[in-house]
């Protein structure tokens, strides 16, 4: 549905987007992740034909953003970071205007506006001036504006920024509900949002794609499936020794004991499940095993790791890898 | 078809802004009030003059004074000056505010061309300005009832058309200036200065002026008004105004488009 190929955008000397490529399939929700200034907004603006690319191509629903901008715009719904709203219009009037310039046929206009208002739950403020609305309502009016013409593709730039927790959850539900019939690209720097709503994640940093995968895969790939955390009561060093002897274990890191309990991190080769052996090893030493748990790297850690390490591209590609503790 | 609908949608939106805020009312108030004041002065001056003429009649007398020439024409000339002040009021917001509020992004990512946006905004302002002129002309209606010899209506119409064309030139330029900044006050002041500069070009027209000064004077918007106010509709004047407007709109459209390339 969306094909981005070697897309580059330079502002004078600075390069905002540096040769990124990715593909979004129909009905997919893609999370676009990166620190502020990574090039998320620029990429989205190119996809919505607001900015022309310096190099490379982007095709949305089979139309090139540069060659056929009107065709692309007809098929894309977009909310910029701050939803573009006319403060002095009421909600219904604003949406009616948007429907007109988005080419919704006159006969369908009323129905479409009503449907969008219902979907985004702004019907109760339809006659309120937008300037008087709270941030949450404005965000929803922005979303209603984006889905008015029933676009094939939705591009949402930080749709939950500035909302309270309840509104964030509601907005996420709304976006999830829109997935399937719409293809969605969603940018954010809030990580739980991605693992909750998106089927796939593209992490970009300094204009480059540093990782691309499903949230779960990213977690696994980066830490290696076999990192385990054990809690042992009793003689910590003895337990560590026993664990080292288990075949398949590549590293054992005992933490300093606290209150007679030692936390030990164990890494095993990828693909091997050593949990049963580890438990047995601890028990054979006559010690109590209090907990044994598989540790994944949280998306936050991955994100920080990828966006603060220079060799991010290499490490992301070579899995499993030694995690920096 | 869609092009027309898009332009109409922009016009309607701009009128909502005009009448949803004080701008339209202030502009209408200032315009009609000044129209009335100028009309009042022209009227009393005309009365004084015709009284004097009537006295001279006893000694063989002068010709009867024309209402068109002595009353209506000066008012229209004065209103052209007022247009110089009112046009920036109407245009300063048009693009500057869209840029400030970020709503330009909504327009730019909708299936509507830059030219349609520019045209819509121009027609909205020029339409409001036309409404102002019509409201002002209402002042003249009583003359037809009370004057002993009714004035000619043709010079009034062509004069009003000239007034509208001049104002529309100002609006087209103001629209362009509004695309240059996100601050509407800056847009307004800049527009006014630019219009004043263009206005003074007309002063270069003197009998002794050389060919260069003649060419400069030709660009002065007011000089093309003279014949029309007298009731002579010359194609070359109309073409001058229309190409002036077209040039302003072209600049505005180029400016909107190029800002996206530079942004």
C-alpha cells in the first residue's frame, strides 16, 4: 500500500531523512518510532505530499507522491502533530468544510460527517466552537477530519501527544479499530503505544532506519531468547558454579546477595531451552529456587540502545547479541 | 467541476471567517461611514457651487453643473484612497493566519490545488469588497429621487467598476504579501506600504514627463481610473487592471508553492 524507496530530504545542508526505505502492507498498522528530530514528521509530510522529496520515491496506494499528488491526497487522511483546526468554526461546520475540499460528493457529505463524528465521539460538541474545545476533543476532531473521506491510508503524527491517560487509551482503541480497513502509519515516541497498537515497527534515528520488525520480534532478537533471571536463597556463588556447568549456558552473572537471596542472570545460546536444567542444578546444590523468569529487553531499552549507539544498525542486524547490562 | 466546487468551498470558508470575526463589520462600517462623509461634503460643496452659478446666471450665467462631475466623481476618487487602507485589512489574515495556525497543512494535504486556494481567497476578499461598494452606492440613490435633473447612471456604474478593479488589484497584491509571513500585522503593514508605493507611481504622470516616467506612470493604478469614472469604458484600462490582478495572483500562487520547496 505504501512503498518508500531510498527517500531523502535535505534542508539546505542538514539531512532530515537519509535514504530510508520501508513497505507497509494493506490493513497494517505501522509504528514509526524515533526520538524527536529523527525525521518522522518530515517523512510523513512527504507521504502526504506536503513536502517534495529531495531524492528517492514514495508511492501511496500505487500513486507516486511527486507525480500524482492529487491522487495521493484523495486517498490519504492525515493529522499533523498539532491538528490543523479553525478555532472560529464549530465542529460540524469545520468537518463540512473539510468534506468539501476532500472531494466528498454532496449527497454523501452529511452522512460522512455524521459517521466521522460518531466514530471519533465528537457528536456532543458538534455546535461548539473549536477554539473552546479541550485538547482531547481537538485531537478527536482532527482524527474525524482525517477519516472523513474514508481514505485507504491514514497517517497520524503523534496522535496521543498531550492527552490524559484515559484519552490516550480511548484514542488507541479508536486507532486499533480503524486498522484492518485502513492502512495506518503512526508516529510516536511513546513506546508502550507501539507495542499496544502496531503490528510492525520501524525505528528511525537521525534520518535512517535502524530497525524494522514486529514489537515482539524486536524484543527477542535483541536480547537473545535465552536470558533468564533466577532468584536463589542460600549460597549464591555455589549456585552460580552449578549453573555454569549446565550445557548451553554461555554466561552467568550473579548479583550481590541481598537478605540471603541472590539474583543470577543466565544467558543461554539462542534456541536452547535450559530452564528445566537450571532449576535442577540449583536444587541439586541443596538451594531454594525462588524464581525463574525469562527476561526480554523492553522496547524502551531497545529503543535507547538503538538510538544512542553508533553501531546500532550492525547490532540490530546481528542477533543474538551481547546485551549491555 | 471539482475545481469550481473547491474554489467555492474556500470562498465560503473565508466569508465565515470574515463575518465570524469583527473584520467584515469593521471594514463595512469604515467604508460606508467614509462614503457617507465624503458624499456629504461633495453634496454641500455642490450646493454652494450651484448657488454661486445661479447668482452668475443673472449676469448671463454659466452652464448648469453636472451632478456626475461635481458630486459623484469626487466621492469615487476619495473612496479609491480609502481602498488603499481597507484592502490590507481584508487580505492580511488570508495566508498569514493559515500559516500561524498550521491549517495551511490541512489545505496543502487535501486534494485541492494551490491555485484553487489562491483564487478562492481572492474571490472571497474581492466579493466582500464588492459588497462594500454596493453598500456605499446606496448613499447615491436619493439623488435620483430629489435632483431636478437626474444624473447619468452609466458613469456611476463604470466608476464603481473602476473602484472595484482598483481595490481588487490591491487585494491581489495583499494576498501575495500575506503568503510571505506568518504574522498578519506584518502582512498588513507591508501591504499598505507596497500599495502606497504603487499609488505614488501615478504621480509621475506630468505633461513634461519623458518616456521613462510615462512608463512608470502607466503602472500607477489610479491613472487608469480617470476615463472609467467619466463613463468611458476603455478596453485597455480593463485589461491593465485584469493583468495586474492576474500578476498578483500568480505571485501568490508561486509563493505558496515555492515555500513548500524551501520549507
